């Protein structure tokens, strides 16, 4: 049986003004807690990861947990449920899926002549691959906890899945708006990535899977083919030397595949699958009766 917290009935889709006010109180509460905690947490070092990413992850998770406690819900409702066998499986499946979508964009670039890859033998590629996975994993989880964790669920619980998806994707796009070399396709693709990742969370209730997808996409571009990720050259693959050719709209230019039409095709297909495929179901590791917003069915319909 669902419990009612200070902000109203979790998991409901009331459509009433009281529901909208409750959502805004939830969002403002989460935002205030996050800001207060991220300032000291940003100084927490985590070797092998980008600066401040560990602090953002910690602050987003703690802020979400506190808000869930106010709502009378357990920490697992955030999406990082505590059952290891389910969480690990979903994280690995998500990572594999993200790599597949990312390499799908790369293949379009290769077959169109926008990208060529020179491959050489090099020692230490295994260690470099593992190190880069760790490097990308923490910021991926941080962004998922911040955008697709408590805020997305609070909005979905009050406004419905489509509105929550639109607002969270816009906020996600604004975060990347100052990255170098963005361009028109970059803007569109970051928004579509937000839709893709948000749909994964809304359909499964699992931040493990959404974080894995995010990681896989970034790792496929940043390490496997050694291209920029969101305009940043972050890691190095000692085996691969990419050679880009043609117009930036096709190869992404300095921003990387996320600013290319190839990225648009791959992300549009992935987002459509995440939104409408009947194969995507709620995680078996969550208790759907103890969530802020019930996992949704195909087309973001209630099941």
C-alpha cells in the first residue's frame, strides 16, 4: 500500500493544481538540498574520475534520499535499488546497450566516409579500457541521479511521463549548452539523449540501467573510437587513431558524434525503442508499490 508523505500521494497522476504545487515543492526541496550539499561535496576527490563528479553524485543521491524520506519512501525508490544481482545485471545490460547505440552512430559515419579508423597494436590497452570505463562511469551516474533520479520521478508523479520527460530533457540540454563546438545537431542530439535516458528510467524505474546506457554511449565514443565526448577530449585509446573527413554535420566536428546527423539517427532509433518497445519492463529489483512514480508502459502509459 502506498503511503502519503508531506507532499501528497506518491505515484499518483492527479492532474490537479494541488499535484502541481506538490511537484514544485519537491523540486525546490531537492534543488535546495543539492546546492547545500554539493558545495562541500565537490571537493571530495575520487582518483581516476573527473573533478567534482563524485561530489555531484553524492549530493544528488543524498538529496534524493532525504526527499524520499520526507515522502515516506525508502532510499531504493530513487532507482539505485539495493539488490546487487539485479543492479549489476541492469548496469551491464545498459552499458552494452549504450555501446551498441554509440557504435551505431560510428558505423553510419564510417560507411558515409566521414570517419576512418587506423588501428595499431599497442600494449596496455586492457588497462586503458578499464580505466576509461571507471572515468566515465562516475559522471554518468552523477548526471543520471541529478536529472533522472528524484526530479524526473517527482515530475512524472504529478504531471505525467511526457511532461516530465520534456522538462528533464530540456534541463539536461542546458547543462551541455556551454560545451565547445555544440552546433545545431549537438543541441538536438543532447535533447534526444535526454529523452532516451529518461524513457529508460521511466519504463524500468532503474537508475542502474540508465547510468549504464549513459556510460556505454560515452565510452563507445570517447575510448573505443577515441573521439570527443560532448566537445571534450577526455581519454585516449592507444590502439585507435580516428581520421574525420567531410562536413561537421556528418562527423560531429570538435564536439564528437553527438553533434552529427549520424548521432541523430542512432539516438532517434534508440529513443523510439525505449519509449514504445514492449520488451522494456519494470526492474524486478524494485517494489512498484514503494516508488514516487510508477514505472510506465509503452508510450509512457500507465500499466
